[in-house]
């Protein structure tokens, strides 16, 4: 979870547009050399819509009340004026494409996930490091904008939005779960460790994320589990890392969450063209 308090979110900084007319877009790249495991910058906004996407590794995008975990080829649209920040895991490369409203095919009005085709990724990076005539650059940018605004293809589950509680009283608890989803301690033990009343935690999670703390914790574990097994982690090892004492209990929880067993999920992802097109 992000390390910022509610008052810091409310004091977000407004960045100026980085897109210089007549150009239609601009892309910033954060490489492993730029640092990792820390927010790229404090909460801020842009006057342009932003497509945050992962080129390599894992990129985390944070809003005040949600986070998105992105693998290569996965992206998320952030509307103009929405406070956000992000961080990258070690050896990860994250990219941020900014597009003014006038250049969009359709307005970006809500945060939503999107797949960024490999060809589009490479062309966005190509535009950032190569000179070319302005008219050619603008034509290419227009086509790329149209491509990234195509309706999202159906993709395998296991990535997307994880809601976060806004109430500062439970943020340390939520951070502990996100940092170590496999912690075997019970909900009561975790609450006690953080000096929290279970009933207060229950009320906060019901209000802020619309589910119980236990349901939210299971969702965090399953998000990690889906990524681990697709990465090639054996199901038994993934079960242990996600806090399950047995593979059968883990498989049952996974099936309840995704409607299929871990092995069926692996087979589905491997058969999905998105896996072959985007995974690095």
C-alpha cells in the first residue's frame, strides 16, 4: 500500500502538461536505474489523461482508495485530475503515456484496465528516442491513441483493482497484509498486534471497501497466488506463500475466487494470446 496519509493525498501536487503542441502525446519511462520499492513521486495529478503501463517486471499504481498491480503488457487509464502515485518492483520498467483530452478518441472518465499490445509498446518507446518529421510523428501518435483506446479484450483474471481502506486507523494493518499476504496469524491476532478492535476494523472495511477484513485479505492472497502460479511457482509453494497450510485448502479458496482450480487457471492463461503477446 502507498505510504501517504489522507492529508497528504488531499494536498496533492498539480503537475503541468508534458505534451507540447502540435504533438498528441508523450511517454515517460522509469527504468530500474531510477530506483524501486518506493513511490515514484508523492500524490499528484496531471491535466492530461494518463495510461500507466508495465514494460517489464511489476508496476504498482496507487489511487487514494485503490491500487493496481500491473504485469508486462497490462495498463491502467487514470483520468485527468485524479491524484495518484506508483512504485516499481526491483528490475521493473514502468511507462506513463500522457494524452490531452482533445487528442483522445473518447474521453477517459474513469479508472480502467487495458492491455497494451506489444507493437504499441515498442512504438511508444521508439517515438521517445528517435527523431522524425513532425507530420510523421503526429500521424503515428494518432494511430497509437486509437489502438490503446480500442475496447479492452477479455483477459484472464488475476490482475486489476485491489480496493484500499482510506481510514488511517487501519492503514498499518492493511500494509502488513499487503507486505506479507501469507502471514499465518489470524485476523484477531493481526488486529491485536496493531492495537485495533476487531469490530472497529470490521466497520472500517465494510465502509471503505465494501467487504469484511477476511474477504479483503483473501482477495489480496488470491491476487498474489494468481501471479505466482502463472510465473511458474509450483501450486504447493504458492499455497504456502499465501498462508495456506495445505494445497487442497488453497485450491478450494482459489476456485471460490476465480471459478476454476489453480491448474485450470494456468492452462487458461497459457492458452490466452495475451500471455504470449505480452509476457516477459
